[in-house]
């Protein structure tokens, strides 16, 4: 099928960038959860999820974002989302997730937001 | 005399999460026939997906030998979806939508599905016949086209 699910992973400095393709539902959420858990286990606290190619999300996918954000913020990191298509963003809106998560127009902007924080922290030392 | 039209469609699939994509495609096709746009169509797919995912996980315990049935009824005023199973029933009165902020604090990964269904659809009704079948009926009113 042309629109299943795929994750492409990159590391940009301290930031793990996960690019999602296809649909995130009860069938594919476990793969996404494993990818994030693997990064967390490696000590990464700053995660960007690029949703530009994400065509669909259900509560199972939202639940993955939900289950990690507290842990990452406790570690002074975050999970930030870039490039949501309007049709997918409306699902985040309905549940108030746009108030809970930091959303950016692009994944690059989300990655940059972490890097700016790091530079700010270094300046304040 | 006003002429009304009603169309009905049905899909039966084995109770496996890999079939959720097929269920969503079915919902999208019905939404297309109702002249709904891409955003509205996706939200209907989310509601029906959530209902079916609940059946697959909770009513049938991922037993793919069981069948999930989705019926769609379309008329001039509304689009209705019925999700029917013969699995383990539950008391719908105990399923209350949870506040996503509270779920975040609890680090929960579930608990959002019913809230999504109720926020998307205009009416949500359960019919539980213990030992026989469970039906979740969801209705969305159609905006009048002028």
C-alpha cells in the first residue's frame, strides 16, 4: 500500500529528528513508540517529530506523544512537532494538544528552537 | 411531496488493527458521496477508526477470527455510522472522556478515543445486548448546501 507508515531518523546535534511518513494509528503506533523509546534510552531528551508527510493520526498516535512529554520535560528536554498538515492538525486541536505541545511550521524550525535554547544556556553560564 | 433518499453501505473485516486503514478508506468513500471536504472526511474516519480500534482491542482481544462490522447510512440530513461487534460488552456509562492534560501528567498512552468520538460526532449512542451484540451509533449532521 502506498500510504502505510515509515520513520526516517536523523541526529542533528543534540536533537533526534524523526520524520514520519504515512499514517499513525493503532496498527502503527507501536513502531513510533519503539523509535522514541530507543532515543530516550540512548539519553536523548530533545526530540523533533517531522509530520510534514504524516497523512493521518488517531488517538493511538497521539497517545505516544502524550506518554513521553512529561519524562522529557523533566530531563529539560521536550518533544516538539513540525510541519503538521492542517487536516492532521485539527485532530490535535480537538483535544487541546496544540496547547500542550510546541508546534512549529517546519521540522527545521523545531530543531532550531532547541539549538537556540542551548546557545542561550551557554551564554548564561 | 418531498422526495428523500437514503443510501446504506456496509463493510465486514476481520478484527485486526491492520484493517483500520481499509475501514478509514470505506468511511472516506461514504464521506465523498456526502460531498464532504477533506477535513470533515478525515474527522469522520478518526471517529469510526477509534470505535473500531476499541472493538478490536477490548471487545475481541485482537482475535482476527472475529468480525467487525461497519454500517453507514447516508441521507440528506445526516451521515450515520454503526459499529457492531459480538464481543465482550461494556458499560458505556463508565467511559467518561478524560482531560488530556491529566492524561499527560499520568504519562498515559490511552484514554483519548472516546473523547475524540464525542467531540467529532453530533450524537453517540450505545446499544448493548448482553451476550448478543454491541452497537455504537454515531451521527453527524450535514450542513445544508444552497
